[in-house]
């Protein structure tokens, strides 16, 4: 769940939203003149909440490298030990490696275990970025997830809109979404679907979230607390799905090294096993 870094009341409400992670934003939702104050608010919020046992993970979206503000963001927030950084407008894996070095230096300065600060990366916010998706694998051991953005990409393209009259993404943005999914799987990190901007359209959110899970995404970002229960319900496997996955895995284990097994009158092979293992890994 995105929360503006300069909005203390919204930050406090975020804790009870049910989101797996709060994305404390120092970038797009904060005006230039408010960024110094937002850094202070986010730092105080982290210091007050990071030690709590029952809380969502706390990530900070910093400003992009080309703004010249990334170091100022990191200088303040890393001292407060966030769980991770949401890194916007990345062009390629080299940008993540660059961020990794910045985090390592600041962790050492504040006596934080190296690698503790994780990275989520936004990878499709410019046309250039779509040509750098092949080299995120191995860019940093900190990298946990990859997501994409349609709004900044639309601005970069000069697109009049990124959705058609039915509310579906147009072809350039469907391509970016698919490429993010492929790149995340290739990098062996979690693929996370982008926001659904119309927070009053619950049916549209449900449809897009179901499509995301169908295609292989393992989560979705939200911009309003009301979106969180919908996303959680759709992305949480049912007890039936979990039980079936467990039975399928057990059947393969019983069969030894079999490439194909029969279960409940149907044939299952290695791709089915891989999906079952991934489902159980997703729920921890």
C-alpha cells in the first residue's frame, strides 16, 4: 500500500490496513518543497514502528537516481532501518547494483547487518527501461521483487491514455506488464502487479487482480486502504488450492523420480509440480 511520506495521519492508518507492506513514498506523491519534511516524518515513523512485532513490512520509495535526491533520502531513512527500498525509474540491472552499493555504505555507517535492507524495483517507467530488463538477474542479492508502472511510462511515450474505453490496458502497456513478469521470473524474484488507479471502481480492481494472479503475478500494489482486502482475498490461496498442492507434491514424492503421475483420474507432470511448489512457497 502506497502512503505519502508527508501525511502522518495516513501513515498511521496504514498500519491497520491489512497490507503486507507499506510503501512510504518520498517520490511522486510528495511535492518538491515538502521532501525534506517528508524525510523527517518517514524517519520518525520508522523509528516508532520498525521494532513492533505485529506490523507490515516497511519500505521507502526514494527519489530516482537522476533527480539528485536519492542520497539525501537514503542518508535519512537508512539510519531508521527500513525493511527495504522501493527503487523507482530503474533503467537496467546496473542501477540496482548502484543502489546496492549506496545501501552497503550506509548500513556500515549505522552498524546495520549488510544486506538487511531489501530492494523492490520499478522497471518499466520509461521506454529505455524496457530494453534493460534482461540483466536484473544477479544485479543484487538484496533484490526481492519487481514491479512496473504505467503512469510514468505513458508520460514518457506521450500517450494520450494507457487504457482503452473498456478500461483495459492498451498494447504498449500490456507489453510492459508482460515483460516485467518475464523479467521477474528470470531474475527469480517476486513479480508484483502495478496499481489500479480508480480506487472507487471495486469491480474493475477485482477483474484486474484476478487477471494478474492468473498470469503469474504474486501480489499487487494499492493506492487506497479500501483496495487492500480485495487484493488480499484474491491473492490468498484457498484451503482447497493448498490441499490440492500438498497432495500433488506428496504424490510425486511417493512416486520417486517419476516425470508423470496420475491423481484423481488426471495426469500431472513436472510443470504442475513446479506450480504447486510455488504456491506453497508463496504462502510461506
